[in-house]
């Protein structure tokens, strides 16, 4: 499978994704998404960034390389604010405030259920990718769409 990176204003980026069945065949899709992420020099890529409406993202993080049907279980009240970029919003950066620590539940590549608590930069990456799965990009506040609290 060959996927192309979608950029704003592609409407797929503004649509929330749908959960995947636990038995879905995803290996080729995951491998292709990882290839697109690496070729684009990104640290993460959500399925809707390649035109798929699946609740799935890949990252370059050791802690969570693949997350299927991810959900945040908890967020710290302490926050971190930093610059973020986005593969789907080329050449733009924005200051974004995120929780310092998040706990996420997801299925890994082998479909095992996992729960991880991440802090700092890994938490920021996970929150950014989860925003994509909810249909939010860095430009959402500028364009007037709602920005979820991730």
C-alpha cells in the first residue's frame, strides 16, 4: 500500500476517526504509515493523515510505536507549553499547552491491551496524535473548530 500525506484543508483531517475491530488486519497499513512518517521526517502519524478514518497512530517513540484505538485515561493538572509542528500543516508552528503527564490505554501492534503513563516530550507526541484522531490539527483554533483538552 502506498499512502500519501494529507495536508490542510483536506476534509479527512477534520473528521473524528472510528475504532478498529481487534481482529482487523493492519500490518501492511502500519508498515506503510511508518514509511510515510520516516520519509516525512516526523515523530508521529495518525491514520487520518494518510486518508484513513481509523483510530490508529504510529510514532517514533520507543514507549508506544503503534497505538490502535487509543484513549487517554488521565491527564496531569501540571502542563507544558512548547512549539509544535505538524506534517499535515507544513511550514507552520504553534505554541501548544499540553498535560505534563498522560496515561493512555491502547492495543499494541500484536493487539495486546496496554496502559502506559508518559511524561514530557512523549506525552506531548501522544496528545498531538490523539488530537488528529479527534479531527483536530494545529490550525483548528485558527479556523474556529473546537480544540479538545488533550
